[in-house]
C-alpha cells in the first residue's frame, strides 16, 4: 500500500501550471517538523491536479498549515553532467485539509485595531 499523510506548513505560495494536455496542476512544498526534534523539518515536494489544484491555489499561501493525503511517486532522470541516475520523490495529493492560516489571522487583527 502506498499511502502517505503529511502535516505541516507550506513553505511558499503554490505554483499553478497547465500541462501540455491542458490539465491544471500545482506544485508546493510542505515543511514537516520531525517528531524527535521539532527544530528540524523535512521539506516534502507535493503536486495536485485539476479541481484540487485550483482549490489549493485559491486557499493556500506561504505559512498555511495543511494535512495532505496522497501517494509517494518516485521518478528518475539522468544527470547530464555525471551521467548518473537521479531520483525524484514527490507526494501526489489526493485529499487536503486546510488548517491554520496565519495570514488570515494577521489580516483580522489589523482590521480590528
């Protein structure tokens, strides 16, 4: 079974793109704190497609906490300089929950002041 859950914060705004087949997708990276050392984090590259990509692009920005469900996809390429195989790990998102949004809180506090 290839099933992954990650809980963390987006490191930047999502990057929305369109494939050659006219399919929407977005890339984003989630910083996931390590269980044994909260000072360290793993930076996990994620991709979502179609309506899910559009929702992520609309509702997420840097700092937004998200809970993602998906599968790990491993692809390879050949490094042109060294001629060695490079492995690329990506989580293909199938479901996401939008959690804490520090940007929204900051906007609400500035309006209240």
